[in-house]
C-alpha cells in the first residue's frame, strides 16, 4: 500500500514538474514588460507626451495586457486536476491522519503552489497593465475636455476678418497656382494630350451621370410606388431609389478619374480629390434620407406626418445639412494642410455654424408639428417632439458658443449633430424595411406593427447604432474596444466571472430545452396519450407535469452549462425567505394546490363543477389558478387553494350520469293517481331518461294553491339537464291540456270587516242627467 502511494506521489510530482517546465517556456518576457511599464508610468505621471505618443504607448500596453490575459489561463487543466485531488482527500482531520495521506497532501499542495505561481504573476502584471491603460485614457479624455472648453478668438471681431480672408483666398490661389504650374509644364501638358480621349470620355460620362442619373431612379421609384400603396411596392421602390446615390457617385468617380488623368492636380488638388468621394456620399446620402423621412407620397405611412409643403421643406433642409457636412470635410482638410490660424478658422466657420443652426431651428419646428392620426399622442410622438426641442437647443447653444469664441466646442456640437440625424434616419429606414419584410413573410400587414420580432430587431438596430453614435461624438476606437473587452469579460461576483456570453448561452440552452419540452408535450397530448386508456383529466395532468419538469430541467441544464454559481443567489434567497414567506404565502399555497390538483385530479378539465357560488365547466388548470367557463360564456378564475380546501360540487366526476327534478303543481280536485300515471309516461318517453333505475313521481304534499308533485329521473348525460327539464315541461303541459287537468295559479280572497266605512257605501247612484248638471 505504501509503495502504491509513493508511486502515486512521484507521478504527481513528475507531472507537475513537467507542466511547470512547459509553463516556464511560454512565460511572457517580464523583464521587457518592466521596461515598458516604467516608461508608461513616467509618461502618465508627467502627462506631457503628445496624443500620438500616448496612443502608441496605449497600443503597446494593450498588447501586453492581452499577453498577460492569455498567461492567466496557464496550467488551468493541471490546476483543476490537482485541486480535484485535494478535494478528494478532504479536510485534514483534527486528530491527525496517516503518514501516507499526509505526504500525498503535502506533495499536492506544493504542486498546486508551483502551478499557480505563473498564474499569479500574470495576474499581477495584468492588473498593472490595465491600470496604466486607464491612466492613459484619463489623460486623453481630460485633454479632449480641455480642448472643448478652450476659448479662442471671437469671430465677430472685425480685427480677424482680413487675416481670415487672406488665408482662405491663399488656399484657393495656391490650388489654382498648382494647376497653372502643371499646365505650363511641358511634360504634364504632353500627358494631358496623350490622355485627352480618356479625359473627354470620363467627363462626358460624369456629366451624364451627375445630371441625369438621379432623375432616372427618382422617376423609376415613383412609377413603382404610385400604382398601389403596399409595403411590397414601398420596399421595391426604396431598393430602386438607392440608385439615386449609386449613379451620381459613379459620375463623381468618373469626374475625379478624369481630373487625375489630366495630371494637373497638385498637392492641394489631390487632397481635395481624395476626400471628394466621401463628401459627395454624405451629400447624396442626406438627400436620399430626406426623401425617405419626408416622402413626396403619403400612400405608405411616413415616419413623420406633415403636409406636403412642410415635407418639401424637410427634404430641402436635409439636402442643406448634407451639403454643409460634405463642404466641412473638404474645408477641414484645407485648413489642416495650410495650417490656418485659430482666428481664421473661427471666422470662416462661423457662417457655416449660423446656417446649420438656422436649419436645425427650422427642422425643430417641423418635428414639433408631427402628430399621428386620431390626435392621440403616443411614445413615438413624444420622442419626435423631444428631438425637436433638442435640435432647437443645439441651434441656439451652438451659435452662441461660436459667437463668444468657443470654436472647438461649437464644431464638436454642430457637425456631430448632423451625422447623428443621418444615423437615426438610417435606423428608421432599416426598421421600416424589417417591418415590411416581416409583413410580406407572414402575410399580416397590420399585425406586423404589434409583433414582437420586428420590435426586437428594431431594438437590436438601435443598440448596433450606439457604437457609431459614440464614434460620432468623439469616442476613440480604443474606448469602444475597452468597453467591448469589459463586456466580454463580464463582472466578478464572488469567485465566478459572469459575461454576456454566459448570459446568451444560458438563454440559448434554456430556449432549446423549453422548445423541446413543448414539442414533447404536443407529441404526448396529440399522439401518445390519446391511444391509452387514461381519461382526459389524467392526460392533461401528465402533459402539465411534463411541462413543469421539462422547464425545470432546462433551467438546471442551462445554469450548469454556463457555470453559474448559485451560492450567492442562495444567500440572497435565504435572506429574503422570511419576507417571501409572508408576502407570497397565497401564491405558494395556490402553487402547491395546483400540484395537488394535477396529482389527485379531484377536478379535471371538462368537468361541470360548482365552487364558491360559481357554476360552469373547467377549461384549464394551471399551476396557480383554474379557469371555469360559466353557462353565460364568461370566464371565472378560481385560485387553486379554493378548490383544494373549499367545498366543490363536481357534477360529472367519473361519469356524466345525473338526476333531474321537475316540480309540477295541479289544481285541487284532480285525481292524484291520474297525475302520477301521466307524469311517469312523460318521463319514460324521454330518450335521455334511463330505465334502471326507472323514474319516479313523488307526491310532495298539499300546497297553498295546488297539489305538488315531482318527477325524479336519472339522465344519461347530466350536461343536458336544462334541455331535458324544458322538454319534460313542454310534454307535461301538452298532456295536461289534453287530459283537462288544470295547472292552478295563486288566488287570494279579500274579506272586509266594515264595508260601510267605504266612501259612497249605501248611497244611490246618480243618474246621468244629474251628473251632467252637477
């Protein structure tokens, strides 16, 4: 035994040493890291490095952090094995343990410490790298904030106007001088002659596409949509209308290619040409989005409901904003190349800000006038009105900031707002496309607006637009990468790391288990159980029980697959158990009662019962309550606890045989035996009355106005008791009329003790002549 243990310990030590040597061979170069960490610490403490240097340093730190993150999983399998072996040994007993076990425990503990050493070192380095990255990000964000709040020259000061005009004209003149210089260059002029056919062809193509291309697709889209107002035609027209962007962009590309083919553009010209395609896309895309948000036709429900004149104005404002955005792209490149002064940029940009603010103000007025049909204000109306108010505030605030010298703040407010409007318009169009596709796929045009799937896809589109909007408003790509890293890593709760991946994995596995459970329930209910001898109530009980067990197992498997630690949840549940016990005792009571109903089945679906003064058929037994359909077709929801602890009358439990009682009254003086014979004949002649036991007639007694009888008969199906009772009454009435038997009605004789006290008692009646005289 001792030899076996020694061999086991030797094997464990050998494996641990092997894993340790492998880990050492793949260990990060911590000496090189210390050099980078020291340099990064000094840069963060000093805070004087340029933004470019800090970005480069940050990328190095991110690379090191990724390396350390991978190193944190070193020896994970070996650590898990050794930890499992220690757990198998259990805690060390107080009275001591055998020497073999003690030696094995010490060896495993030592191996575990060796295996965990590189992991702990990587963890420390990872924490240091993460902290340095946070320090660099803090410096960069602080500089961005300072730049936004930095006040510069006031553009309304006439002192700066001559210099601004000189620098702007200098850029234009410099561009012209480059072209003129190229024209006078014999080599470049010879190249122009050589490429003249290509240049002419490209210019002709550019002129054709730029002047006519957009009109062609506008007319084509209108011809598709004008015939009928359907979502399918709108979808086709919207797809075709994209040609309004594609063809003019192709023409713009032909124009740029023609200019390049001339060999004339200089440095400034190439700078403009390299950005002209993007500026044209922003302009044309803004025109297209304006046509989608403010359409010419109202046949398909538009995003914003406005009269025709206001929709025309909305398309115009969208085009102006797109032109301003494209112009700003070109202007910013010229300003950067020619190093315009802050005063010149403030003066030149100020008219752009004013025009942008005016367009924002006009758009805000349009958005506030939007209303849905019927006059009801819904959530979408409030959002559109809020957007109008925000645009109005940005217009006032942006112009004011630029006027008092905050050029950077105004620039970072006005231009991103235009891009934000474009992004939101794209999201709206994509949501409409999703709804149209879903409507065409399901064939439910109106119901698509209230369906869950298009709404969820719309929410996903909004979430997908969030990173784009963050980049528009100044977020760096490294910031988004950092946010994504935090999301993928999740949060630490206790000893377990929870990430969105685990959450989605849980949802996927649970949904798969839930779907499988529903499929199994359907197969049991429709195919398997109907072929057994089990009654309907038992079948429903089996199907319901299978559903509860399947959902519980699906949740359990999903939790186990994602590694969810329920210990913290158990602590919370234990702390709240007392409050839950008092606050949800009725819910728990009904839940337990529902389980009892499904197991004992004193009441089954389809039974005719009476409980708490409510009578009807049991239509559904759920885990909390039971639904009863009354005879006037109303649903009564009865808590299961009332069915278990209360008094319940079940008229059809086990079988549908039941009794009907028909009371009958005849006049005094009628032969009772004759009445008995007639009533028995009527009862025996009805097909729903069974003969074993045979019906009977009871002479109840002598009533105030009649001789009272009752027919008591057993029916084959008590569910027809009211119909049978009505038919028996009809037959009794017919027989009594044929036999001359009177059915009495209450009669009362009134006796007066002193009739002489009545007015006019004992006087002769007046004749008509006397009455007329009087």
